C-alpha cells in the first residue's frame, strides 16, 4: 500500500512529458480520481452525521471512497457498525490520531478492531491535527517536542505491528518547519485553506513550503481544504467573516473552489486531497456559526452545488476512462494567458483529457466576480475533435469542436475538461 501511494505521489509530482514550458503536467486519470477525498465526523452523534447509513448514501452520491475521520475517544462514543456501514460500500479511512489515545494505547485497539472487522478499509493513519491550535501532551511534556516524540512512538509501533505495518502514515499538521519526516511519517501534510474567498491554487502552492524544508520532493497529502458558504438568505453584497481571514462565499462560488482545490492539489503533486467537509454539521438558524457551513451537503443532506459538481466530475472521469480517445497533442500544445492553469489526465488506453481553468479572483467582499472566460488555443499533432465538459453544468458536453489542428476554447474561472476524441 505504501509503495502504491508513493508511486502515485511521484507520478503526480514529477509529471510526464513536461519538457516544454507549454506542455502541462500529466498524471494518470485513475490516480486523479483516487486522489479525491473528503472529511467526515461520524463520531458526532448530535447533528447531521448521526445516521451512518445516510452518510454512506451521501458518499455514494458523490462517488468518493476516501474519507478522513478522527479516531474516537472510545468505542463508547461511536458504534463499530458505523464504520462497517461505510466500509461495506468500499469507503477507505484516513484515521486521525488523538494524543490522548497514544498515551493510553487506545489507538492501537481501535485500529486493530477496524482492520479485523473491515479488512482493507484503513487507507492511512494521520498524525495529530493542527498542534498549533491543539497542543499535544506526551511523556510529561507539552508542545511540538512532545508531539514529535509521540508521533515517533506511533510510527515505530505501527511499523512493528503485523496488522498495521503496511499502512502509510500522514504527518501531523501545525508543527514547526522541518527538513525530514523520517521515523514520524511517510507523507508531508498540509491544510492550505484559501483566505478571503480566493482561488485555492496559491494557497496550495505555498502550503508545503511553510511546513517543510524540501531538498528533495516529499510525498504529500492535503487533509483539509475548503471554505464555508453564506446562508442562502444572507443580505446581498454583505460578506461574512470567520476569524481574521476566512471569508464566506455563496454556494456557486463554493462549488468552483472545491473543484479547483482538487485540481490545484493534483497539479502540485499531492497524492490525496480531503476537502473539508461532507456535511454542514448542525443547523445555524441565527447565522452565527460559520464553522457549521463547510459541508458540500446542507444539514438536511440536500446537495449544495459543490456536491453536484463533485458527482458530475467523478461520473465524467469514470465514463471517459473507458472511452477510446486520442493523445494527438502538438509539442507546443497550449497558448494561454499566464493565469490559466493546466493539468493533463492520461487514460489507461493512452487517450488524454485536459483540465483548464483561469486562476483569477472569483469572489470579493461585495460578492461573486464571475470573470469572463479567456481564450485558449489547443494545438494538435493531427486533426482530432474535442468534447468540452463543465462539472458545474452537468455531465453532457457543453461544447463540441470538429476535427482540426488548432482549436479555440473559452476557459472560465473554474476547471473544465477537454477530451480529445479519435
């Protein structure tokens, strides 16, 4: 399992066919789909996550199988059957450690029970969450040094454990900058929330420099990224702040941000990205709790546009994966403004899908900006047709271009997919 995830990380990070500046980074389409994850909280029994069966249905609606979930304080706070309900439909867990469970050893009991009851369901073990916000106490110490010691102890114990030794460990978050993560984790980890309603690529590109000295590429994951949505009846042209930097966005912009986050992360060499989060956790009738509004589904489990966009994206890519396609890109494939981001997805059979998006501001304090699409020219080595898909619009092509050597494509402020057709 570790080798497979490391290989995916290296493929994403190094790219294929990137000799010329105008050729985008390329990763396998299957690796991109496998990189999609989302946060859940099935141990929260006083809100939207109370019914594990409904959580499973919501995940099934999205088509996502990778979830991030905290290890509960005890089996008394969550039912083993809740995990089995998800595991039976192929859900795979990144389980986040609590330092209290390292001190008392419960984390090993929990993980053993999970693996024995649901073989293959444990995708990763993650170090402590945001230790800058929630300090770790271990072996009589409190703070980063205690967190380092505790995580090293976990790493050694997991590697010596016959049931767990093949499971990768994701690093803790919020720790001081380090050059090496050996003996504490296999993957660097970050939480690059975009500030002030901005596009996510800038935050993603900076995320790992803030936590790691990188003399060589480190395998990487993002275990939280996202934004909260404004109440549907919120006054027009009035933004809503959470803390100093988090600025709420409308549901349409939220969908753009979530889809862009997945592509930004894959383009940056991130092996798996867990959007925060699946559900709005609790109702907020007084409109005073932004942290209750990060879900891609509302509290009543109705999908926000972000959930619909994720579902469309997964359906589009799974359908495209089995269609024959073309790889007829020219050497200088793309002419585009500098603001346009690109990622090329390679089908197993060799066909290509190009993701394009214009990385310009889509939100301001006064509301959505909705920048006009910018022109991009795609050059081909032989005449082929293309279908253009927009996950925010549905699963049918939004445009089709007939076979040509050069094709003009209007690119909006969120990812679209251009599929080359034989």
